C-alpha cells in the first residue's frame, strides 16, 4: 500500500489498516508524536521552494514569497508549536474527587487519548495551511491522518501527494487527490474525526455524510466578516490596515474583511484613504507580481458578476488603483462598493475576492443589530479608541474571532483557538485547543481500597430512616 492513494476504493481498506495499527500499537509516546510532526516539518523545509512555485502556478500569479509566508511559515508555526508543547498537553490531568472519597485515597483524572484516524479536507485558498495546521494538532494528539487537498490547486495537490508518498508510511499519513466525487466519498468514510475547511454550503453536506457514521466534525467555514469603524477611529490608519488585510491573497481569505461599516460623516474620508493606501501597495494591476490573481475563471466570473450587478443598479464603485488593466488576465483591482442594496448578491454572498463593501451608518446599535440579523461571521473587526464602544461591540456580537484595530491578526496566534460559530463553523484548532479537539477526553476514577457505603447505610435493603437522611442533605 502506498501513502498516495490512487483511487477512492483504496480508502476504506486503508482506514481499516490504520485502525488495526492504531489498536495494536497502544499508547503513542511523545517521542513518536514529535517524530511524526518532524517528518512533516522536514518535508516543508526541504521542499518549500517547489511548493511555493506550485501554488504560484495554480493561482496563475501568487507571489512565491507570499506562499512561503502564508502557507509554509504558517504551517511550520503550527507544527513547531505542537511539537514543542505536546508533552505538557498529553500529561494526565488530575481532577478533585468528591468527599469523603478524596480522604480515602480515591483518585480522578482525565486521560487525553488519540481518537484514531483524522480525515482532513483542505481548500485552495491556503492549500498547505488548511491541511497542515489541523494535521499539527491531530498528530500532537497521537492520531493518524488522511489528507484530501482541493482539486482547484492541482499542481500543489500533485506535489504534496508525491512528497507524502516518498516520506510517509501510509499507516501514519496518507493522501488522496480528486474533485467533488472524491470529496463526497471521503466525507462518507468512518473516520474517527473529520476536519473540513471550505464553504458553508459544502460544509452542510459534509456534516450530513459524516453523521451517517457518527463521525465528529470540525467545520472551518466562511462568512461575511464585518468591520466596524467607530467615531473615535484614526480613519487613515484603519484604512491602511484594512487595505493591507484586504490585499492579502487577493481577498481570498476566510477572515478577509467583507463589509465595512463607517460613520456617515467619515465615509468619504475612509474611501479616499483606503484607495490611497491600497494603490500605494499595488500601484499597477496587470503583471503586478505582488497582486494575487483570482484563482480561476469560475471565481473571476463570480466576482465580476457581483460588480456588474451593482453597477447596473447604479451603485458607486471605486476602483483601486484607478488604472487600466487587462481583463483577459485574472488579476483585478480592488473594488470598493459603496452602499449597495441588501438585495444585491454582493450583500448576500461571501465575497472571497478583490472587492469590499462600504456601508455608512449613523447609529452603531443599528449596525450591531444588522450584523446580528445575519449569520454568525468567522471574524469581526473593530477600529476605535472608545473603550465603552469596544466593550459594547464585543459584548453584543458573536463571531469566530476578533481583531481590534487591525484585521486578520488574531488568526496568527499559534496558541489560541481558531474556529467559527454558527454558520461560520464548529470546533476549533491551533495550539492546545486543537490538541483537545482531536483527543478523546476520557475520565478515569480509581476507587479506594475500602467501600464504606454499606457501613453508612447507603445500600439496599434501605433502613427506615434512609429517605429522611438523604432529605436532610438536600441543600441550596
Ligand atoms: P469548497 O467548499 O468548495 O471546497 C473545500 C473542499 O471540499 C475541497 O477539498 C473540495 O475538493 C471539497 N469539495 C468541494 N465540493 C464538494 C462537495 N460537493 N462534496 C464534497 N467535497 C467537496 O471551498 P473552497 O472554495 O475550496 O474554499 C473557500 C471557502 O472556504 C470559503 O467559504 C472560505 O471562507 C472557506 N475557508 C474557511 C477557512 C477557515 O479556516 N474557516 C479557511 C479557508 C477557507
């Protein structure tokens, strides 16, 4: 058997073989877990350049330096953090025993056990990170794994499959490539845990399939992450930071700012400052190596379609930078769409590309209400210096994560949970919380040598006063 599975028919026997290996092996030591993680780290370090070039080729223009930063460094951060902390995470976790058994020598603890095999389905937008960051936690927890990269990045998927085939025992880590049919069959397998990163729509189907086998799922989905700019914000700095965030990966990031709520009195200033900051980062469009292309024609048509629709509706669209570009290429300027109607597609669907909605407001509570009327977003951003307002926003909204006075940054905290809520997902990974996500938390109680319940009159046949003794112990 090879680590690169050649057909979906090989997956069921592989899972059975991984299960036998898992059961036969018993506890997975810290050294073994570190060795597995190190093999992934070595793969990335040894082949970082061809991997970055493969991602560049798949996007038809994604700066290899950005690929190294986002996918290789990002994955290495998760993998090394897990490698360097897993021994502490694995330790037996003592829990206090109830009285009076605590006095009699009883003990309680939580044992963190690997679940078995974790299936991991990745996306195209961060093709390495969405596979290796969950894998870091799955391996740290002592599991085996099978990866399923996105078919939209075929060069990257093929190279990964080749490298994993060369370096891994399939009983430890395997990979299968393919499109929707493979994805559907993958999600229908009896994994011990399934991680899916992708769209909310596909996530629903994945969860339905996993439910057939009662497979627990971690769903890392998307959504329309809002930005609230408060009256007290430094508009120019907020616009600059949002321009940096929105330009990252050409806006094709799950936590990319999707719509910005700006006080009505400061909307023009925001648009001007954003356009200036974005145009300074990306002064040209076509053939600009720093600008990440829209990944394929389908997504390009989707983004262009949003813009055509709002233009037809008479909505103001500000192009940044305001220079001519070659529409035959997939590189696009960033389009600021000002106050589009609620009925437009760009207001209803996750943008996931080079466009950003700007909505002016005069009452912050209404903004919070509007956010709360929609699906729970994966990220939320607040800009401002008003502590009471910040507390109000944090206290009255729900989102996967938050960055204050910046965007995207909270996701870079290697030892803080990352995940969505509601329609933006369930479960979390990164750091210790990821280790817990892929562990079975098994409570163990070890009894004392003597059992005093008989002497205490607690066992049948119950004596006359038994009920009143128990009643006397019922308290508030
Ligand atoms: P997608 O849902 O189209 O695909 C994700 C994975 O599922 C791929 O491996 C794909 O091959 C597979 N797949 C696609 N259709 C399938 C189907 N019908 N049945 C089974 N499998 C199927 O997502 P995408 O376009 O690759 O990624 C973009 C989405 O992912 C956005 O919504 C984005 O917000 C989200 N995302 C979320 C995170 C996160 O961490 N929360 C990270 C990156 C992307």
